[in-house]
C-alpha cells in the first residue's frame, strides 16, 4: 500500500501562483536530521517549529516561542507537514494567502532523537536534542489529552533538565536573540564526547531513576577501585567558551574518597595508596556527613593567610604528621547511592555534589567555578600567584584516563622532574648546591634536563640532603652526560621535584628553573616532558553567533521585582525589552540630551524625573559638555545600547529626548505636537484630529510623521532644518496650534489644563521649548500595561486601536516593521521659513527689530 503524500494538506492550503513559498523539494543532509524555527508575523506573531522526519518537516506553531525554563510548557499547535525546502524560506507571504505575513528564519540546525522518533511522534511524546544557534540541549514535544472534537491538535514544547536549562527570570531566548540566522552557515552537527558526529544517541539512557538522581544515571554496583580522570595540558583556552567552565588549579594532592555501604571512608591517592591514616580528621568529617555509598573526587590543600593554596605547607604538614589544617576541595562525583554517574554530564554531577555538600563540615568544601571569560580568569589567576586554572567541558562524562574534556591552563611552565643527583654547596650555602633533574623519553630512558638551585631556603637545603643521602648510587642514572658529571653525587631516581621554569632549550634543558617542592604522589617512571596540546579549532575562525540583545555577563539585580502590578511585568522583563528595541531606539536617541523617569518601587510607587547623573554612574550613559547649558548641571545622553540596559537596571522606565542635538544645541531640528485628549473624547476623535493635523502641516509645506504616545494619544513630529532658535520654533508651534483651535474650536484647544479641554483635544506645543522633552520612540510608559511609543505610517493611523496599542508584552508583533514607517524622516527636514510666512507668523526677534 502506497504511503500517503505528507505534503497533500500543505499544497491544498496554498496558491503557488501567488505565494513565494516552495511547492516541494529539498534534500536531507547526509547523516543528520535538520530543524528550523521560523518567526512568523501572521494574524498573530508565532514561531513555527519544524523537525525533519521521514522526508518532510513535522511542524508546530508555538505562539509564545520556546523557553529554556523547564517549568514553562509552551503551547505548540500541530500543523501540516512542510517540504524540507521550506527550511530556507524567508520572505513575505502575500495578503489574502494562507499564513499571510513576514517569515524569518529565527534558528536552524540539526536534531538528535532520543529513542525511536517515529514511535515517539505517534505516541505523542517525542524527545530530542537540538543543535542550533539559539536552541540547544534536550527538549520534548508532548501531545495534550484534549477532547476528540477539538479543532486543534495541541502539544506542549518543554525544555528538559540539562546543562542548558535556565530560569525564565534569568534568560529569555526570544528576547535575547530576536534576529534572523538565514545568512549564517549551518551550525556544526552534534559532536559526542569522543569527537565523532552523533546524529543518533551515542548510548542507551539509563532506566528511570529514583529520588533526585540525574536522568542519565545508571543503576550499578560501586567499583572497589577507581582511577581519576586526568586533565590535558593545553596551550590556550578552547574556541567555544560557552561550553566550558573553569576552576582554580589547586596546588595540592589529588585525592579520591570512597564511602562504603556501612559509611566507612577511605582516602586514596591517584595511584591507589591509602592515606586515610594520614588524615583522620578528613575521614571523620566525611563520615559525619552520612553520605550514601559512592566515590568523591577532589584535591587536598593547605590554605595560606590570603586564602591561596600552599603546597610547601601541605608537604610540611605530612612531614610533621600535623595534618589537621588540610582542607579537602571536592569537584566531582563519579558514583553515588548505587548509581553510576560517569555517563552523566559534568554540570549535573556537580549539581548533585553541591547539594550533598550544602551542610558539609569546614574541612570539606565545594570547588566553585568562575563566571567570566577564560582569558580574564587566567589573567586574574596568574596575577594573584595561582598555578593556573582547570577548564572542564560542561557536558563531559567521567573516564579513568587523561581526557581532552578537562584541560590545564598554566600561568608558567611547571611540572615534576625526576631527581637523579645533586652537587655540593659553595661558599656559605649548606646542604646541596643544585638538584640534577630529568624526564623520561619515549623509550623510557631518563634524560638529563638541567640543574636547579633556586627556590630553596636553608632548612630546605638541609632537609633535601637528608632525603638524598640514603639514595646514593655509583652510576649516573641519566642516559646522557651532564655538565656536572665529575662533581655530582648520583642518587636512585625515585624522588620527584616540582619545578617552574621559563622555557626549554633546543637541547632539552630547562631555562631559569625554580624548585617548589618534593612530590611523592606519582611514580618516577610516569614523569615525561609535558607538551601542551594545541586546542583543536583554536586557530580557525569561530563559528558565527547570532546577535544578542544583552551581553552574556550583564547582571540584573532584583530581577523578579514587579514593576507593573496590573500585568505582573518584572524588572528583568523591562531590561530585556530595552535590549530588544535598542537597535531601533538608538536612532531616536543619538546625540540628543535625555531625561529619565525612574520607578525604584514600580510604577505604583514614587516616580523620579532625572536629567543629570554622577560621572560613570551608568555604563553607556555619559555627561555632555557643560557648555551646552552654562550654569546648569551637565546634561546626559544615552551613548549606546549598553546605556539603555544600564539605565533599566537602575530602574529607569521612560526615556525622554530633546528636540535638538548636541552638535548644534541652540537650534532645534524638529517640532513635536502631543495630541492629548480631554475628558469625554473618544479614540475615533483622536484619530480624526491626527489626520487634520497632518493636513494642516502638509498645507504649510512641512513633513509630519506620527507615532503612538504609549499613553492616551498620538504624537506628530515634524523634522526641521536647524535655522531658528528655540523661542522662535516654540512660538511658531504655538501659532500652528492656535490656528487649528480657531479653525476647529469644537475639536481643538490651545490652552492647557483639564478644565479647558473637556470634550476637546489639547495640542501640546510646550514640548518645543529649550530643555523640554518628549517620550522617545520605542520607550515604555510608566503606566499600567506599560505601553510603548511606536512609529507608524499615516496610512495605518485609521487602524490604530489606542495610543498604547503596543505594549512591552506584545512588542514582538511590531518588530518586523521597526523604524520603516519613518524611512524618509532623515531627508524630510525642511526650512520652516515658508510655512511661517504662509501662516502669517513673525518671529519675536523680527518684531523687536521693527519696533
């Protein structure tokens, strides 16, 4: 029996003689399954989520778009299958066609099914992993159990718990990344921990787990022995910092802790030596935690007065058998509670470990990570004298081997060397002169690497001699000769010296070596010359990233504070909004003095109007030249998008701008008329008034533009050539308003005050004076609902429903138009001289000259 055509419904709904949408076609990419999300301004804005399966794109319409918050269950209406070629469609579906409106490729990439995708799709429970520019990690589509008579096939799009999940109060992907990725190349396919392409799951998922165990935990017996995962020395940070986090590289000893079924604790070195008896205080501390059976991984250190780690003090503690000051920092949990966690992503293993250590004794601590770019972390670590940092891939598994998923980034070259001999001291020096050190080559032979005499104090020199004397031998342990053969004392090559140095010479010797400590936690045979691995991809151009509306490290304090009780809108939503509209809003802010309306306690609390600020108070907001307004505090401007975010973080709700720019502040470059309806004036009258205002200004030879106020009315803005002073322009705007009030007294009034405008509209011209301001286009208003002032075309004015038609919550529906309605604004400025003459207006300066 032939399979039904999956595109039958798709084709029936469309007239391909009119719509530019593809009829069919498109090919699958070899070895991977594609997905695409298209932002679609149809009757209502929504996001079309499509995944490739069986030669077509299974499709769902998601009204609110996806969310990384695992608590958000986003409605997803199942619609007809689309052809694979639709993945490349971006454009305008003509009016009166199915789905009429703008379509934009918001995200694209590949997807990996978890389990059998056909069975999951049929059963209404489809789980998968996305590898896109904006959507990553594990997701699920779940069919809702509705009434069989329902017209819509309703599903839910849900983010699964994983390393990518983030709370809605912290991150909104549709606000952070609003733009198209159509011109960007297809992002790299999913890559497994072993570096191979992974279009299908790399391994079976564990059975459902109990309690708070991660999803990938597998029920398993705990091994009696465990070798730790070792980090790889590299020459620089990886090119994908978003997939890594960084910890301090502790200057201590690696240690594993094994908790048995009876609560007993063993402390084991990386080579399996039992050190429990050497640190009984740590054994007791872990026993008091009442942990379930498991393996814990970490490092023991001694902290100095500044909080840094001191390896010499650690070694001294063991030498004196006074180990009570040793602290155990834990950073991983390979096994716990009867579950094998080695296949669980690191970020989830750490989350479970952190929860277990929430009330740990002071001797047991959690190794924290740094939230900063890797270059900054490394620079800071080196500046304060740390050995370096450890980088770990967030989704890495745990393997008992050296892994590229954990990397070492050192501040200087530092490694262990085998001690093969020493020289006698000279002058007043005691003990030894220098250590003769080496490393093993590829054949396992010990080769000489130089002499190190720096880094010792008097006690250390004497102690070193006492360690070395019993190890004396007659034959040189190094394969190659040294410059000290005639006066050297040779020793059995079993002790290790940790040494820092600046570089290696061509003949394999270390430059400027400095001794740090003797180490006994590694076998001498394992010591070779450490060579940093070059990070794969570090030299190539990084994969492009979608433009973000907020810097990744931008922090919002009191993010969940409610700003507008009528809608529940929070502070972080206001900040995101300004990040979203910043590219549009900066065109209206550029070079203009600005004033703020701040609402520290929300819009129902006290509001503060702010025209000035202290230098550096808000990043991206700067003071203007004091000469612009002498004997007055410096004016301010929003210098860039960061200024909008910084201001919103400081509880700014409204942005108001002058009618002039800083380069010629004495002469305004626009007039603004605020149509403010009085009591009893209906919205249709406001629309009529705006049209009449337009007619008058057109007759005067001026070019009016319109925007919603975000409040009750509309604003009409007239660009001007900068030829007249503020008083002249203000007087001229008043003359225009008086003319309209005389011509249509039943509609317009030229005097302010509630009593004067009952049933009429006051056309506010007072915004045109020096120092006066008007709400900026794309600014929110500090009123219930948080309306937004939005530029509109005159042709759409009759269709407007209110001055607050667009709000913070629905602004996405307008972003496709942006500033297009004012496309001709920059070239529309005209001299108002002819209009003044036509209206019979004479500037005050001219009248004064006549007198």
